[in-house]
C-alpha cells in the first residue's frame, strides 16, 4: 500500500518565509499603533488645544473601537474571506492615519483614531487566522506563532521608542503619517502572497442581531473602563455603563445559543484550553501594558527624560523580547505551552516587582534596566505561549474567530489594567501631594501601581495553569473540522 508523501514545510520555502514576514509586519503595524501616540500626547495637546480630559481619547478612542469591533472583524474574516477583510482593514488604517496627521482640531484627530481602531479590528484577526491556516500544527506553526508573539511583545516597547523619535524629530504628525507609508508597502505583497477566493458563506442568514449586541456591548464596556478613572469607579455613570454592557453581552450569548447561524458558534469555547489561554492573555496584558504606561510617566515626569531619551530607554527591552520569543518558540516543542506561559508570567511578575522599587532620584542603569530585562524574558514567553495555546486545535473555518477572541482579551486587558492602576496611582499621589514633593508623590503613586501590576502578573501565572499543554502536535480533527482544514485556503481566502 502506497504511503502518502509528507508535505514539505511551508517555512522551508521562500514563499512561506515571505508570507510570515508579511504577516509579522502587519501585526507590528497594528500593535504599535496602540502605544506610539503616548509620548506624543504633550505635543498634540499643545498644538491642537486639547483639554486634559479630552486628551485621553487620543489613545482611548483607538482602544475603544479596536476592542469593540474585534469579534465582528474576526468573524467577518471567516465569512467574507480573510484576504478581502485584511485589505479592507489596511486601507481603513491608511486613510484614517492620513486624516489624523492632517487634523487641525481635537474632534478630527479623535475620530481618526477611532477609525484606525476599526481598521485594526479588521486587520489583526484576519492576519492571525491566515497564519494559523497557512502553517501546519507542529514545529512549523510553533515557529510562526513564535515570530507573531515576539512581534506582539516587541511592538509594545517599540511603539514608545518610535513615538519618541518621531515626536522629537519631524514632529508628532509623523506618528500618524508613517502608517499610510507602511500600509502602501504591504498592500502589493498581500495580493502577491496571500491566496484570494470566493467568500466562504452565504450572508443571507447573517447574525445581524448578534453582531449588533456584541459590538455595542464591547464598545460600552471599553468606554466605561477608559472613563472610569476620570468619572470615578463608584459613580452612577460608570456602574450604569458596566451594567448595560454586561446585559448586552449576556443577551449576545443567549442570542448565539438560539441563532441557527450564530456570529460566534459557542462550540468554539469547548476547544481545549482556549478560554484559559484568553483569560491568561487578559490578565497578563493588564499588568504588562500598565507597566509601560507608568514607567514612561516616571522617566518623563520624575527623571526628566526627553521624548527621545524615554523611547531609547526601551531599546534593550526590544532586543531582549526578540531573543526571548525565539527561545520560547523552541521550548514549546519540548516543554509544551503551559510551562512556558507560567514561567513567563512569573518572570515578568518578578521584573515588574523590581521596577516597583524605583526611587525619586533614580538611575536608568541601576534602577530601570535590570527590571526591564527581566520583564522582557517573561514578556516574550507569555505572548508566544498564549498565542500558540489559544490557536491549537481550532478548525480552519473558525480561525478568524479564535484570533478575534484572543485579541479582544488583549484589548480588554489593556483597558482594564490602565483603568484600575491609574486609579491606584492617582489615589496615592493625591494622598501624598500635600505632605511631600511632587516628584515624591508621583514616584510613590507609580510604585503602588507597579506593585499591583506585578501581583496581577502573578495571578496570570495561576490562570495559566489551566491552559492546554500543547506542544504543537498534530491533532486528529473531528469530521466537520476535517472538511474545514482540508481546504483552508478556500475557506480562509
């Protein structure tokens, strides 16, 4: 009896390597947009006359629509075709960024940032689902997801660096103008490297009610989290928005249970370890992204770093994350995802704890660099391990949905972490403002927030114990999955 000839690894081909590089570049573009504007905020406020309250919507508007439309974007990629949705997202990002760079009022810039978020919500799950349906489960996909996870961690730090370089160089508008250039560079390779095809579903039975419920619920939830530090966690407005968001999301789950063609087939949550991986991502990101926020404030407001100096301070972390991600992707095949995730979260927690000891008269070399390098080791491991665990065993026709769930967890985690830890820091600063110097009050507030962040990363390690311990081995699919995985490009194009 003839034996089937094993298919060569996609990563062994030039096309496979170029496809991975393209998807990593698109992921970097999306991830970096979440943090690149932070250092530019003082310049934006001065040029466009933002109030302190409205300035929060420059990063918050992006976060709002990014998280709010993520699930819809991921499912659209499965149903309409992944390349089609990917191209649409890239075009939206380019146009929105151009408008934002030309903005002469705060309203136009905020609207542009919200449109950027919609583009990213279309782009990111489409790109990740293309990756998981292009590269086979096993060492090939582990390597590809290792690159993706490394890019995710790298972009968080690189956004601060690029923001500083551009703001202090050609000006804050170039924080927006770089996007149209980057988008133009990736569009041609998308058509060249990623297969096209007919859309994968008849949309006459599209779950419009489910789409409206989940998008409204996510938008309201992120909005409540972004605004909570300003209006108060115990305010009637915050409590009402959180209750309404919870009600909408519960109604969405009920609708999906009853719908004959649900936007989010609830069977996906039965994929082993997927829920735990997404929960680990949410909790871990809440701690990690907050760290970047408070360290940036510490360097600028306490140590007196310029925008460029602050960005350059993250360079060692960028390199260390890249190395950590590469090593972690190789460890997946030997140890499995669970040990990598748990160890990464514990290491990151230790690094953030070290950073929580920053003094008023601090030194970059002695007080920041050691903690940043420790965090980098853990950061690379967490992102690689969680991304691999959350996509293991997912049928090809649900890959966009799985990617959207993972990235929704990241956006919600970022919003939740900033909301909670900003309240902790602000409360501490206000308590000490009358009794000590401004630098002393600020430092104490940042210390308290970073300590809480380290504890949350410890909690992420505990949640990570519930993730599937996959080594990327090929799973025997059920019959429906076999149909999906047998024609990934037709279903996913």
